[in-house]
């Protein structure tokens, strides 16, 4: 079965695509299962990159039911994790049920690395701070089933070629150990291919290391904000996942893992 469980719609600040359009294109691309994970971020200006949760769930339920004979639609959310908003995140996730919560870090010291010029440090400083802050979030924030695009920050570095897992292995390994000990999946996000990195996020070395440390669950998502990126480079990503020793990917239904053979 083919599944893409990270995608965005008009409910996200950075997408203008209607929900139905994403579903129709997913069907056209042979997807059997999809999960919408629109943004609920914290640490930005009030209301920015945040959904209207009631309208979001109402629409997603409507679409899920309308397409139930053609594709399975799961309802998820991408939480932008931030240590200063642990209580707000906990309250949000307790109030609104989802099939899948993807926990991601989108800020480094309050700066979105997408706006690279706004971060005053070097690439090395920005990458390390991103991993350090991710570790804190993984240790202290609950309620998410997978960690999204672990080395996302590298997409926006000035010199992407200088990045290696080994350079930051001390802190990345601690992140991976936390995921293993808490039973949290690691996402393989094909947005890295789209951004020209030549590999998904995280780097294949990290995916292999997760396996070595006992990580059992890998999720797969294209992080599509437009229909043309649904299932983007999944064949390449699946090869990386298999080479790391995995025979299955994981999806979540009602926050419970379900394994799909690669």
C-alpha cells in the first residue's frame, strides 16, 4: 500500500491548495492512504501558522467521509514544537483528537531558518542550536508520534555541502535515543530532495543510526504544499529506508501504529 502522511492544504499559512484537490491528486498518484498534517506552530506572531481547529476537523471529517470509497484519509496535525509553549501544546492536543501528530521544530533561537539572513550565527552554530533545541523538545514535550524532518535546518544553510551527521553525532544520537526510549517514530521527509540536498531529511546516515540504536518505526511523507509534490521521490526514499534495514513504514490511526510493508 502507498501512503503519504505529511501534506498541507489551504489550512496552512504556506499553502493555497484546497483539501479536495490534494485528495484527488493523491488518488491520481496511486496513494491508498494519506494524512493531512496542517501547521499548528508556536513561537511566531499570534495566530500565524495556526489552524482554526474546529473548522479544520469539520472539513477533514467531511472530506474523509466523501472519499472513503476511493482512499483512506487520516486527520493529523504538524505541531511546531517550542519549549516555551509546552502547556499550550499539551492543552491543544488534549482537546482535539487526531490520528497522527507530527512533532517538528521550525525555529532556531526564535528565527525560522527559512529566513537565513536573520540568524546571526554561522551555519555550524545554527545547525547545532537547532539540534540542541530539538533534543530539549523531544525530552520534554509529549503527545506526538513521530519527529518530523530532523535536519530540516540544513535546507537553508549557506553551505549545505559542509553538513554531515558525524559532525553533530553527539547531540543527534541523544535525540535518536530519546525517540527510541519513548517509542516515537522518525520521519523520512522527501522535502530534502525537493530542496536540492540529494537526500531526504534526515540524512541517510541518521536513518541508519536510528536503526542501530533500536528505532523500529519510520514514517514517510513528502511535505507537499501543492499537488505536484505528493509522493515526491518516494522510490528513492524507500530505497534509503530499505538500505537502513527497514522492511516496513509506519502510519498512525487514532495514534496507534500500523505497519505497511515496503
